[in-house]
């Protein structure tokens, strides 16, 4: 993927990045922060209790990890978080993002980005982070995660990430009773998820989208 990325401001005042070669943004132009809070907190993290293990496919700007860490502290819940990103965002672009300022925790946002990759690091008493600069296609997890945040680029922009082979990897990575959430709601994605064993729900989407997917492992 080209490293040419442009900083943009979405409709809720939070930043995102646009990959110029794909004409694709990292988050919804209707609001990066409100999309992340709806898809990954409201329909993901808040649907669980107690200690939780989360796998994020598409670590990107770190926004999903950041808001999850803040919620872990608010709720007093331990979170073990693994973020996979094949194309890390350059440091100068990370420094330009305004999530830390918007949420009043600029130091913590900076901290999750200065941590070394390929290591398991306790960021705090409640949040442990492991960032992996890898392709999910090259990794196998087995029944390790309660939730998967699936935040790849859209199927028409990054079709290899929406293949049944990747869905099978995610199914294997979840514990029984675990689930994935994604902003996407395409019919073919739902059919392919069902084919590999997921139980697929249509749930209300964030601003600008009528619905999204939550898919559970029985």
C-alpha cells in the first residue's frame, strides 16, 4: 500500500486519514470518533463483562485501542489487547491526530504509539497491549480472544481481507461464545461469515450507516 496518506477532519471534529491511492479513509467521514465508539465499544466491548481479550485487525491510527483503554480504566476491567497492522501509520501522521486532545488524554494516546512493536507491554494496571506489524494471513491464533475488532478497509478496496480464508482464521481465534464486530454490512460478507460457522446479526450502524455486523462463534 502506498504511504501517501492525507489528514482529514470528519464531521464530528475528529481526524482521520485518507489513503490517496485507494481513495479510502481510515474512518467514516461522518465522524471517526463516533463511529469507533459505536462499532467497537457499544456493539463490542460493552457486550462483555469482566476481563477480556481483544484482537484488532487493522490497528491503523490506534483510535480503537485508545478508546478501549480509556473505557477499561473507567470500568475497572482488565483488557489484553492485540493489534495487527501490516502498514503502520508514520509517526508524523500519528502526531497530527487529535484524538488525545479531544478526549483529554493526550499522553496516553502518545504512549500507545511509542511502545515497541512485537512485544507484550502492560500500559497500565488495566490494559496490556501487543502491536504486531504483520499480515493476519500469516498468523494463526487458537481460541484466545473474546472479541475481534475487524477494521480492515472496505471489501471493494481491500478484498483479500474479506475472504473466507481470513474469516476462518478469525473464527479459530475466538473462544466459544466470542464474537467479531465490523462496520461493514454487505450481503456477501454476511453469507461468507455464515459459511465458515459464524452466527450473524444485523445491528444498528453508526451515523451514516443503517446497519453493521456482529458475528458470534457458538
